[in-house]
């Protein structure tokens, strides 16, 4: 029985924001089947691969009929007969058939769903869980989770400028323990918000919807919630997503009523890392403001992880270029940001080769698909970012890692502090 691809089907399903997205199903000659669903970002970099949407009035222009049609009319004919185990070949053909540098013609939403479904089918064919199929004989770690407590920015009506207020527990002895600590901090944060002001449900990724007077008010509240949880060694991680409020003329932090130049922005970010127990800082500057990114990294990079997301867009070329200029010391890895599994892996490898931290990440629009949980383990990424600690499209991923941790039994190694670039690792021990 062979792993040749015998059919590929695309269909429209719905994501966690109630928007249409693309699911792909791939069947092999052996009878193995793989399925995957494309996620969708809200804060997107201009250098990302782009989704194909129908436009017009129907479904607010977000329909995916054209993306689904492309799977049937162009992608399937090109991939039928190929060996699903040759992921790199499959992904090369996907890029070729699309023919654009940013997947605009057939859509990154169609392409990423097919690329991940082929991977799932190959693992099913090998009768292995996906993480183990990817890891082979290598020892891989259970990733350190980065979990959102408050959601802001583009995920919460811009109630705070900062997008993600998260926590990390590098001192936990296991993933299971890290989640229990998160549970306690999340509840304490909710209680504080209930006591001190508006508690208006949850944001796009399940974090508390922020009702704060300033960005620093949110930071103070998070620090208090950590304190009240009684747990030690719990750190703050921020995704500033500065792209969303910055351009060539500077950064407009609306909640604080402040306009900052690049240099002032860097100073503010560095100041926060001195006042609060911040261990990780994502996108403290805009996607093309590498000068500000690099000055932040130069100032704090030996004790704080500086993560490139919109800055790097999971692109191996940009990772290598950024590494040459010390723009950051960690890379966020989102498969749909570049479009195929192999290109995402190449970006992760480029970052790991420089000794950077690597974080497999979900998008703000997600589904029940848990493929990325397996990528985080099987690729030994060390860190995993999925959003918050409510809502099943988030919890499904955390729960999947729990299952993997249990399946590994006594061989499970929790990444903990080892997830960070060497300097930061040292400052933690
Ligand atoms: C990010 C992600 C997840 P989005 O910026 O890191 O928080 O957001 O998927 O909207 O780009
Ligand atoms: Mg980000």
C-alpha cells in the first residue's frame, strides 16, 4: 500500500470568530486520511502570505468559495499521485502552482490547509501520532506555554494598545503544572477586574476583555494577579504588536494619549522590563522598524526574550537577515504566515541555528484543529503560544499537549528555561 495521494477535497468551515475558513482533506492510496483547517490572523504583517477571500457583500467579503475552488481545480490535479511523505516536494509544487511570492493567487488559506492535511495524512499512513512522526528518533521537549490573561489591541476593540498580556512559567516542572498555575493566575485576574472595574467578557483569544485606564494599569493588574496566585517564578510576556499603532511617523498609544518616536518607544519598552517581571517582549516595534527593534534587543536581549512576529513573518530569509542585524533573539512561527509546512520549518531551523528561541504560534482566528500542538512538540520548538485559557479552540491545543506529555510518560522533558536563547536561560538559573 502506498502513500500516494489519491484525492484532495476542499470545503468551507467556520473559525472561532464565526468567519468562513478553508478545510482540506487528503486521502492516500493506503486508505490513510489527513485533515487540516486554515487559521486566520487579525493583526497581520504586510510581508505575510495572503488569504484568498471572495470579496463583495456576501459573508462580509470573507467567503472562501474561490479558495476552495482552487483546491479542486488546480491544487488537486497538481498533487495527485505524489508521495505524501515527501512534504518538501509537495510544498514546492504548491508554491509553483500558485506562482506568486505571497500565495495571493490560490490563497495562503487554501495552500496551508492542503500542506498541513498532507502532513497529517503521511503521519496517519505511518500509524504514528504526528509529533512522533515529525520527531523520529530525536529527543524532543514538551514546550513551555505562553498563555494570555488579557487580550487587547486588534483582538479587543483596541481597548489597550498592547495586544497580548501573557504569562510564562519556566520554573514549572511539567506542562501540566504550568497549566495549573495559569488557571490560578487567570482566575485571580478575573477577580481583580470584577472588583475594580468593568469585566466585559473575553477577547478574541479567550483572555479577559480589558477595561483598564492605561496600558500600565493592565500590567499592574497582571502583576497583582500573579502575586495573589501565590505562585513563584511566574513571568509576564507581552505581545506589543506595535505594527498596529505605529508607522513611519511614530507610535500612537491611544489609551495613554501618547505619541512616541522610535527611540522613545524603545525607551518605554526597556523601562517596562525594568519595572515589571517581563521575560518576553514580542514586536516592540513595527514590521520594518528594525532600528528600534535592534536597540531594544541590544539593551535587554541578555535577560529578556525579544520576539519577532510581524517583523519576521515566518520567513527564513527575513530571519537570517534579522539575525545578521541582531534585531531580535526569538522567532514566532505561524505556518499560515508563510503558507506551507516546509517553509515554516525552514524559518524555525534558521532561527534555531542562530541560538534563538522558537515559538510555534496559533492565530487569533482558530478552530478545533490541533496540528500546531504536534508541530510544537515534533519540531522541538521549546515554546508554544495559543492565546488564553478559555474557549475550546484554545483549550483543544493545550489539552493535546497534555495528552502528548502523558503518552511520553517518564521520558517527557518539559522545556522550561531551556526554551530561551542562552543568555536569558542563564539569567533564569
Ligand atoms: C499575534 C497573533 C496571536 P494574529 O500577533 O501573535 O496573538 O495575532 O493572529 O491576529 O496575528
Ligand atoms: Mg504577534
